[in-house]
RNA sequence: GGGCGGGUAGCUCAGUGGUAGAGCGUCGGCCUUACAAGCCGAACGUCGCAGGUUCGACCCCUGUCCCGCCCACCA
């Protein structure tokens, strides 16, 4: 074994081994009676590349799955990819653009073919990368949302919902993305917060008389579609205008003045509001209240149509300027003011979304939401962390109907057929023979496709075979157990899966929702390619030069400032850390935090940890090799040696800690427990202490120690395996075992009562030993006593147990401290050694004579005295408070009393020690 | 406008009604034959601010100031 662990080759080797050995394939065999554990993977975009968010998902999910597998569950982790409708289509359109083409040049059929080609070329790569991270998903059950089975499920779901009256077609105001030329659901519209905009005022002349009515708008071009001006019915300024009209300045239209108490706030602006029913949410409602005409101004691409008169053909923003200029020119502009506003933007294209009137397909959500709310209320589905429940309820209780049709080409076709003659809609898998309305036999299919999240909503059961209720997978593995994902898709995905799952299967799709925070960069900023703060997990794992990082960022369209940031942050590129280190680092973040500000430093910490584990194993195996020691899976029956008893007790504790941490989905606690056990206890103490024992003349001591060492190492590997699968497999395979499965991933997960041994006495005794050693080392360090110089330590304790331990372990202590230690019979004897460093480790005290006196010693004692006095003041005050004595629990009071005594004594010791120092 | 989360050591973050923790960084000492990606020590915090509850508050309550996010049709 080389002294430094090299993860890359090792990880690739075991990745292959696991795949070839089919260790992760779930069983549907009739005679397999193991309980099942099912998890579905949030399907990444089929043509996407792995980013740190996927690494996060993979890690959390893989830890869950690997542990369950080791605990004997028939485990199924369903991998798959999403066709990601709009996202994928946008990418391919961009490719075409580079060739000087648009999708319309190709036509629908060829364009879709082109996407399929791109999918074949790049698809699945992401799942390979997930495997590279150690993801132990069942590749034999990989799914894709557009494959035939799942497309069938989508079609079936649509038809059923339609027949149940839960899907309907409606003409109303919707969000329009002029760049992608499709409608969007409310969720796909993001609001850009608080941008400073302009509120532009202009006047409408009153028709047939003198005077004008001044209105304000942030979108002046919409005045071309105004069909009313609204005022508050009780506004005294405008009582004389009730029932009158204004004149449109450039279009040949009279516009009614209506009164509307809902729309108009008389306090705001002039108290008069222009009404554009076809392009504004409030105005649409207002229009309905007053029966106003709706004038659509926009073409699908965001240019103005024939309704715009002289402005026809202009882009919406161009038209905005032109309309303003025109109003200025004819003297109707009335100035403008700065105005803070929020802009709606398309999640995908980033363009400003326009409300337009359009006919689309919708899902009626309230009936679906009710049972989904109930499932969380009554605990059938648990949301972890619980805080998210409130958010879930809030959204579900105010749910809007879901617009599911998209004017895209890449996606599931809508199983709706229109009669060519009478336009009657028929929803079915295939067109009917004859139209039920007019008897005609010619139909045309709806040209739209479904929102990509519609198929995602079915994912937990469509991947298992639904709507075939006889599917072996569906019967055995549904409902699934946990659903792990980022909170950003709680509404997009999780809520909709719950609704659809309950509706179509009558069961919850999963019992628990585990929501994790979003990975951000070290500054806490959201990662984005343009910002250039994206860390490629593969680079973190394998290492990358700054040149290649910059090249990649450039290709992804990062700005210059982003490149500068990268250069500054990673001047030497990225070192090789390995997948295990990345996984541990991700695990170490508390799940409650909403952002995971991943830092390279943190990953380095765990890279160092893998190396520590590697070397501890190297040392252990070196000492075990050739001794015939075999790992049996259980500890020595009656260990005699204190350090062996101690480490087995600590092992029990760490198993409990890790188990509890993982049970509570606290990866941070689990990883921290095993980290500190391995490093601070196993390496720093146990391995050091075993060195003399392994070389002991007494054979039984050496044998017991080897067995313990072997056992603790082997158990720790199993304990750690879900978090760090690769290195644990690598070392585990080198261990000589009596009997074991072919991979650690199938070995039993440790149980405290089996692998460990509770032994509070040994733990106590080791604490005495450790604090004695640490104190002696501290004295050495503080008095500049190098290890090469031997020192004497005199100690005394009235307690027999402590005395016994120190005497029994004298050799070990002397070895670790380089001191010669002497027990003295009475406390007075300690006084004989003057000009000395003294120490108190209740109930033990000691003296190190002959240490060099120095100013440093005076300073040190002075500092300590100050601290003691400060504590003393706090404790005295506390004990001087009668209420404290009365009300606080007896143990607490007693503890404080003891502490007071100790501190008082310490103060006396320190004072006299200072006094005894030569001037 | 509503809701949620956060403000703890120089940095990144854990944490509990009863003497404040980790990693990194800093300082000092070590090449002690598993590991210098290491070993041995040390220093560093009136736990955002102000009130309140309590014998006791970093923790509970109220207010307040910052930061981040989500939802919402204010022209």
C-alpha cells in the first residue's frame, strides 16, 4: 500500500466492479422475502451534464440506499432521465442557430428527429457520471420520460383526467414567452425583484368636451389595446365623468370611462387607470366585470400585430419607445416618475413574459390538492425538515389551475383530436371513427405538447409499470419510501407527484419527502454558468488545471468578470480530491440550511480524511499481515486490555451516533461522528497505544490487540461505506475475513450491540489516562521542554481507581509523554518539589519539578489565575443567590458547589505558585 | 404586501434552558519508522441590537436592524 491514497484509479475500478457484479439490481423473485426499500431518482435532464446539484442528490440518496441495502433490504433505486421539454428544445435550437437555422427551417418532424439524435449522442452520459460518484442505482431499470411505456402512461393519465373533468380547455389570459413562443405555467415565471422602472403618465382627451383624464403605466405600448379607463365610483374628482368616453389619440376608438372599486385605488397616482384586458391580469378581470372587448396586440414573437395601427410590426420594446414619442409629439405626455416594480421573466429563456389571451389546456387543481394536503396533515407523508410543511400547505391551499399545454415540439403529444369540419374536441389515444358532433371522419391532432412536469408528476409509478397494475415492480416497490430532492422543486415536482400519485394509485407515492438546500458557491451565491461560479464535480474529483476550468467556463458563456473570479479563486486549478471526499463534504452540511455554500477547503478536509483512513488502514494491515488474524465480524469475547475495551466501547458509541444521525437524516451528525471517531480516537489514541501492545512479549495481549484492531477497522469501514463507498471497498477487500460477501456493499451494516461493547468503566479510566497525558504534554509545550529532554512527573490522588489506572498504564503513559512518572503517597509530598509546574486534574494533582522558570511561566500562571477568578466570581454569585439554591435541581447546585471548591483551591495554588516564582 | 430562513471565533458553519463547539486559518514546538494531506500544544467569541419571561437565556417571548429566499395582478 502506498503512503498516499490515490482515488481516481481506485474509484473507477470499483465502479466497474459494482456494475459488472450487478450488486444494485433489485429483486422481483417470488422467494425473495426481504423488506423492500424504494427510492426514485429525480430524473436529470437527459442531455444535461452533471453539476454539483446532481452530486448532492446522488450523495444523499446513495447514502440512504447503500445503508438500507447493507441492512438487508431489497433495495431499488430507480434511475432515469427527463426529456426536459423546453430546456432541451432551447439547447437544440441554439445549436441550430450556430448553423444559421431555426427549427422552422427544419420543420417539426426533422427538428424532433434532430433532438432525438442529440439525445442519443449525449443522453445517459449524466447517469454514467452519477455512477462515477458512486450512485448505486439499478441501471437495469433505467427510465426515460419519453420512452414508449412512459409516454403511454402520460397519455393514459391525460385521458383519464379529461374524462373525469379534471382537464379542460379554456381561453383566458396566460403567460407568454415570446422567445420560446410558448405559454408557461405560473411556476415557470420568475419575478425579477425590485427593478427600478418608469411610471409614464399621459392624458386621454375627454370625448365631446374639454378636459382630459391622466393615466399612468409602466408599459405605454399597451395603451394601443386599452378598451376602458377606470375610475373609482366615489372619487369626487371624477364624478362628472361617469358614463362618458375618452378618445384614443391615434386609433379610431372611443373608450368608455368605467367605475370600478376593485381595480382602482383613488389614493394611487391620478386615481384613473387604463384598462387593457388582453394584456394585464387585473385588467382582464376588470374587463370581464364590465364586458369590455379584449384587443390582442401581440404576435407570438412579441411584435405588434395589425391592431397596433402604425406601430404594427414593431417589437414590443421598440413600440414602447415609439408610443411614448408619439404621445410626446402630440402633447399628451404628462411626464414620468421612477417606479420600483417587479418584472416577470421566463425561467428558461429569461425574456420578459407577456400576459396574452390564448386557448390552452388546464388541470383543475383543487380536487387533486385536497387529498394531497390531507396526506401531509395526517402524516401519511412526512416532510423533512418540517419547516417546509407550512410552505407546502400555503401553496396547496392557494393553488392555481395548471396550464399544461406548450407550443413546443419536443414533448408528449396531447391525445386530443379536432374534427376538421366542426372543430369538436375528442380526447382519446387515437382519433375516433366519426365525429360525435357532426359525423365527419377527418381529424387533426392537437399540435401542442405537454408541460414536461406533467410526465414528471407520474414518475414514481410510471417508472414502475403503471398503468399496468399487474406490473411486478409496481406491486412490490410501490409506494416508494423516500423522495429526496432540492426544495426548489417542491411545487414543480413534489407536490404534483403527491397529487397525481394519490389520484391514480390511491396511495401516496412516497412516505417521506427529504428536502435539501441548494448548493451555492463559497460566497453563498447561486451557481450559474454566466456568473462562472459553477464548480464541475468531476473537476473536483479528478482535479483540473485552471486553464481547463477557464476554457470550460468560456465555452459555457461565462462573462469576463466570471473568468476573473475563477482565476482568482482557483489560481492553481483544482487538486484531485476523489468522489469519497466530495461526498463526505456534501454530507457534512446540516440539512436544515437552505444553502450549501460548498467550499473547496471543506472538500480538502475530507480528502485529508480519506488519506488518514488510508494510512490508518495501512498501519493496521501491516501489523496484521502474516499473523493469521481474521476478521470475524464480532469483537474479542472478553478483552482484558484497557485500550481494547475502551476502543470497543467507543465503537459502540460511534455506531449509535452514526445510526441515529442517518435515521434522523442528519448526514452532518453522522459524518462528524465517524470522522472524529476515526481521527481523534482511533488514530490519535488507539493506534498510538497499540504500538507497544502489538509488540508485547505477552502473546495473549498481542493477540487480543490484533483481533480488536482488525475488528474495529473492519467495522468502521462498514460504518463509513454508505458515505465513502470507494475507499472503504478498497481497504475492505484487503482484509482477511472468515466469511463475507464479495463486496462491502452487501456486508451487514454495523449495530452497536453486535460490533461494539458498552464499557463505561473503561471509558472513564481512559479519560483519566488521556487527561494525564495531555496535561503533561501541555506542560512540556509551555515550558519549552522538547521531547528529547526527559522530565519527571509526580502525582497523587486520593482515589484508588484513578491511582490503579495510572499505575497499571504507567508504561503507556511514559511512552506517550516521554516523562518518568512517580506516584507519591500524600499530597504534602508534592510540596517538596519546588519551583515547579503544578497541575490539577480532579481528583488528581501533580507536580513537574525542575522546569525552567521564566517570564512566560509567570504570564501563563497570571492568565490562568485571571480566568479562575472570573469563573469564581460567576459561581459565587450564582451560589449566593437564594433563589438558585431553592429552585435549581439539586445536582446542578451540587455541581456548582464542587466547582466553587475546586476553583477556590486552584486560585490558592496559582497564587502561591506565582509568589514562589523568583523575581 | 404576505410568508420563510439566517445573523455564534478571522472565514465557513454546528449547537443546547444550567461553565460556548468543529473544520479551515493564526501562533509555538515536532521529519516520534501509518500518515507533513501528518504529529504535539496554544490563542481567539459580552452567541446582530433592545427589552421581557426565568433562580439562570446564545437557546423561550416581544420589538428592532441587517442579509437571503419564496409567494403575490397594484396601474
